[in-house]
C-alpha cells in the first residue's frame, strides 16, 4: 500500500499544473532586457481588459543593476541556477508583486488603494544580512543614534530615492522571514545622471515616468512586475500567461 501511495504521489506531481500568472492579476509592469548581463531595460504598463492584455501607452527606458539581472525570489518559479544575491549588482528577474510607495514628499498622486509612506530619518530598510529584520521596513520610535541604525536609514538626502515603489523580491512577511543574503531593498526609483548610471539591483527611470507609473498602480488589480531577458520572456510568455 505504501508503495502504491508513493507511486500515486509521483504521478500527481508529474502532471501537476505548471505555473501561470494568477487570473486575479490584471495589471503588470513588464521589463524586457536584451540579455542577462544587460543593465538597460524597456518598460511598459499593461492592463488586462476583457481577458486580453493591452499595453497602456508607449514603452519607456530604464536602468537595472550594473551586472544585469539574475533569477529572484518572487511568485514565479526559478528557472536557472544563478540567483540574485546581496551585493551582486544584479536586479532580480522573474515575477514579483508590487507593494507600497515611499518618498520624501508629504503626499503623491496615486490610486486610493496604494499605500504611501512619507519617509523620515526614523524610517529604516534593513539590508544587514545578519539581522532577523532583513529586508523589512521598520520605523524607529527614537532618532537613529547607532552606526547600524544610520546605515539602514531610507532617507539619505538622495534625490534618486525621493520617490520609490516596492518590488516584493525575497519579501518578508509577518509569518515568514526573507531568505538572508538573497537580496533586499528592491524598488522602482528615480535614475541617476539621466540614466547614465546603472543601479545595485533596483529598476530606475526618469522621475516623470516613475510618477506617472505610480499614479496608475491599483492594488485591487493585484499588480506585478515582470522582469525577464527577451529570450526568457518569449519562452515563458504563453505558458505563464504573461502580457
């Protein structure tokens, strides 16, 4: 009997349904690169209307990690051996839920469903791979004083981070910690030097483009960020039900 049950389990796993984008996701930011080691990305916003993915407006330019991208930890399966790691200079590839917005301004133009946090000097995003708070946003009840607290501060008087939108790579939840060392603090934010500079792993773009994109993100549509090299995007587009 035990052998029979093991055989049934094996057959069931063999014919398990392959990954597909959730039918509840009706909004997606799509980023396409020309290769794993390319730091330039073409970005587009898609909306699912009557069961069909429709691009909203024109594509625009962005920058990724200086080393390109590597598979990240999101909702899609990891299809290669090279994974995003802390400090590797690569953006996480795959499919990731889109989270809250953060910025220096008191308020921004946004959909009612999108949460926005005005960042002060007491807001930290933990990138310390040894911390149990790794890849979490925390707010201090006191002014930062230790070297550790100051190093994790979100607000560094840096224009590039004046507005940002969270990409839930290696996401930490109330019930599950982020996987230490596999990448933290991944956002959409403003690019540097008008796009002349790559990033450490985030996706950046022109300030005006970022503002418009954020203003259209609606969490009721379960938005995701799909970032893939062109070859992989074309390969998985149909089976994964991508835009």
